[in-house]
């Protein structure tokens, strides 16, 4: 009840400000409502920290479906768009995520794609940021939107102005407190040198995990075998349980990951963390058997090394 009152207050306040003679513009009002509705839709996704991330992501999606295009999309279209957005922001840079409202029960015919195009860091906070492109195909036209979102330490994304971000290439995702270095440019001074990198991270996703009894097997292969400090598995959608997790070293020795075997169910925003994986050998394969405990589940697997960036690829078997 309190949440509905807050959203209602936001809508009324925004409309009062922007429907005065100086701001009267229907498309602007539509964008405001779209952003607030997006936040309200997002707030119904996930629990705990995942709920906060969903609110932020919903608000970003809301800014893209306000105005003229908002009246042509239904709730199913919005859910499909937000899912594509969430995955694209956490995927490898440049990966495109397509969406189609029909797969969520929509009959509007709306579909689209969400692609990240550049990466950089917020010059004020040092947080990792991505530029994105959203394309929405309607029956009679196409709407294209560009924007920039930055990631907070808790995993939530929020919209920023492009002028707040310094873009550059050739680096991987790092801890927000340790922004990467960039070459100096005449227009802006370079940030202070980053501390010596002591840990490196690589991520991949296990998607479309179903409620198959006993779970489904996923194999994560490291392109180059390296030593790992630990693994983290974070739920992105629905609840998930890990029945078994193990790894194989270069000598083909199988080692069970105890902390990731027989876990209780954890939900969107929750993270399961392994014990130390300092085995004295490089690791080449990680096997995970996971089961959704409600709806279709997605998880993000983060491999952490003190040697170099892990390059991960995942297959289902």
C-alpha cells in the first residue's frame, strides 16, 4: 500500500511540474509517466538487493517506453524489454539481446533489441558504465533510443548523462572502487593511476534454468586454464538451488566445490560463494548442476583469479 502511495505521489508531482504553461508537452509528460511506471514494474521483481537493482533497471526501461511509444506497448512488452535490458547490461560488451512481447503473452506485435556499444567509467564516482542502444519495432514504425547506464557496487544500474562518463576500450569489468586507467586526451585530464591489480574477474550466465527434477548440468570451460581464488554464483531471476558443483584441473583431477554443493534455495540478488580454490593447479573446467525453484531461473557465475582475467564459455549438457 505504501509503495502504491509513493508511486502515485511521484506521478502527481511530476505532472504538476510539467503541465504548467512553461512545460506543457505531452511527449515529455509521457516520458515521465513511462519512467515512473517502469520503476513500479521493476519493483515487483526480485527480493532484497535484487529488488533494488530491478527498480533501477525498470526505471531505465521506463524512459525508453514513455511518450508516443508507451501507448502501443502492454505490460508483457515491458517485461520482455526489461529482461533483454538486464541481460545485455550484464553480458559481454556488444552482445545483442532480442526480445519479443509475444513470448510473454503480448498481442501488440512489438519486438526489439538491446545492445551495449561502449564501456567506460563515471568520472565522479569511478563506477563502471556502459552505453546502450535500444530499438523497438512496432507495427507502423521503429523507435531507437541511446543512453548510458552505470553499475553500483550492489549490482544495480542507473541512468547517467553521457558527459559524466569517460569512454575507452580494452579493459574488463573491475571492482567499482578500482577504476581502470585510460590514455590522456587533450580535452580532459586522465584519472589518477589505479592500484596494482591484485584480482581479476570473468563472468558468464547460466540461462533458462528449469524445474527439472535433480537439476540440469552446465559446463563452464576456461579458454586458457588459470588458477582461481573462488567462484560466486548470483541469482538474477527466480529462485535457484545448486545440487552439485565441481571442477577439473589440468591434470584432470576432479575436485568438488563444497560450498556450492547442496545449497539452499537463493533468490534474485542473493549470492552463493565457494571456499578458497587455491589448489596449486590451474583449472580448466567447472561443472554445475542447478535447478529452478520457481519459474525460469538465470544466474551469473563470476570466476575470480589473482593471475589474469578468466575467459569463460558455457554449454548445457
